[in-house]
């Protein structure tokens, strides 16, 4: 990049001067070479340098009516934090992010910015939007690596106690906000480390675990108590939490109940749900090989069924375990719901895509072990109720793909344990907890819910958005007042 092309520097970055504005292209993110990364679990994107972050931030037009903010589920003041980066005030940019987002280093890595904040960027109308997610990641990483801690809202202790069930994105958000507002928060987590899907569902190469645990450690510094190995609904019920010591309860247990294909052979040895497959890899630290030689399987040829981000995660993980990795998806590439970036990374690494292909049955040997999958060719028919064209089988097109492992990544439902053991809590026909869309309160007084347990499987940032709604409503429920700072 030539010096005359730059419009911001540490000395004079503030606002572009009037007149013709130099055109600066969107800055690419350095990435690990795909020929190398397919054999390791190291993070793929490497992050911006300070110079590149300032250059990218300098592309922002500082719109008076910022469409990017409207697209953000947690309402981050995006122009403000981007301007601070452009001016070289990186720690202050992280502080600005933390005002609304408890997990900026996480969201900068895994959120679908292209369909949310970046979709509202005016630069995207005729070109590439500002790389908001990459800048968010940069600011959060800078603060972490330089030992900078954001200032907390100084609220007096309220004397109120809150139980948060589930230490995923929604629960972490609720805990962080309520702790800032003076409440004593206890988080109950069924597994041995807090983080939920961030720890156990997303692979190390997309979201390093040390980043998640850093954010958890910040919660603890602000007084949040975390009790692990506590499965509410078994060790205690929500009713008991309210009766014994808590003034309000938040349920953020996510959607961890996997859905299957309901085809013959699905109970064979070598068939995994994506939920089980990814959780076992993460839980047993199989990504840290050879230090931990704990991979639950070593597939030779693995088929992943599905076209979402979880399918990409599963297929890319199987590849790193040494398998020939294939994805089977019944629609075409344009209909694939996974992020474009994740599909691109999978293709770069050598994952093989079988599009317009649907599974018909799992093929097994005499010991009920997977030897392949019989599939059907598909073609796209008329659009369905959601506007997506329906896949229609091509008669007589059956064929078999050899494999020793099948990973099913076609969605998840909420685990029914907590709702089933809580009296007076209404659930939908899909098993989701019914909550008021504004307050996130359930049909049970004093009990709030948010994230995938309410919406069904969705994104990290949407769960956090519902968590922020719930936190504000919980504070008002307990005190009768609005939060002291938002």
C-alpha cells in the first residue's frame, strides 16, 4: 500500500477531509496456508496488524445514521469503536466494544457479520463493506495481549442473587451485565468448564479455547461465581433454586439435542451426530495432538451430511484427524446456509462437496459397521414457504459413496431436561421455551430464558442479544428500576 493511498495515521487519523476521498480496498486477513493447516488445529485467520487495522478502520464513512448498528443484535456503537482504531486508540476501542458486548474476541471470529452489521454498511452498496468483524477481533485481541482490562460499571451491591443456568453465550452475557449492576450471580454449568458451545461445539481452529477462558476469567474478576459439574434438572431444579436462595433465574441451556436423518442403518457403528463428534474432540482435547492422543475416532473416509456451519466444522475436523472428508448436501452451493468464508476454507483444505445429493440409507457390513452411504441425486424444484427451492429426488439415481464414518449435521433441538423439571413452564411444539419477546420472561414468574433454548439453534450473537434483553428485564424485575448503566 503506497503512502499516498492511506487516509489515516497515528498522528492525523481523525476524520477524512472534505474533497475527493481516496479509495482504499477492504484489507484481507492473513491466513495460515491451507496446505499446512489441514494437518493441524491452529487458528486459520491470523488477525490484522496494527497498521492494517488502522487502514481498514479508515475506510469507515462515520455515517450519521449508521446502518451497521441497526444490524447488530447487541447494539454495539460500531462507528465509535472503528473511529478509535483509526486513531490508534486500540485499548479504548476494546472498552467501547465491552460496553455492549461481553465477548468481542469471540464474536469477531464466529459471528456472521456479512449478514448482520456489515450488511448495513453503506460501502457495501457498491463495493466491500468495512471489515467490522475483523476490527472487532483486532481490538479485543489487542486488549488481551496487552493486559488491558475494561473499567466496570461501579454499582453498589443490590443484595439480590441470580442463578444463571448454562454458561454459553446467553448465560455469559446475562451474568456479566447483572454483575456490573451490583447483583450476586451464580452460574451453573453441567460440564467441567464454562463456555458452552464456545468451548465444546466450535473447533479450536475457528475459536481457540484460551480466548473463551480468558473471557470467563474476566467474569470471575467481576464477582461472578461459576459452579461446574452442576446439571440443573438433576442436581437441583429451577423451582428449588427459587425456593432456596435466588431472586431470579435465567435459563440459557442452548440446543444440544441432535436431530437425525431417520434413514435405515443410522444406528450403525461409525455414525455420529455432529454434536457428539465435535464435543468429544473438544472435551478430550484431541485438537492438541500429540500432547493429548484422545481422538474418539480416526476415520479414514468420513461423510458429513448437512450444509451449515456445523457441517463445515465437522468436515474440517474429520480432515484434521486424517480422513478423506466429504460433505453431502441435498441442495446447491447457493442454497448452503454456512458462511461463505467457512465454505471457502473447507474447499481450500480439500473437503470434497457432493451437492444436490441426499442420503437414502447407511450401508453396513456383517458387524453393523459403516461401509458407505447410499445416496440419491436431487434437482431443485419450486420454492417452499421460506423461498428456498425444494430438492426433488431424481428417480433411479441411487449410488453408493464408500465411507467408514458418517457425521450427521442437520440441526439440533433444545434439551428438554430443564423445562421438563420446572413446574409451570410453557414450551412450544419444537421444545423451545416460550418467553416474552421483549423481557424474555417465561410463563414462570421470576424465570427468564434466552438463546437457543428460546429461538432454536441460531447464532452466538443472537443468543447474546437475547441475554442482554433478559438482563435488563431481570434487573427491573428485582429492583423496580432501570439498570444503572447499559
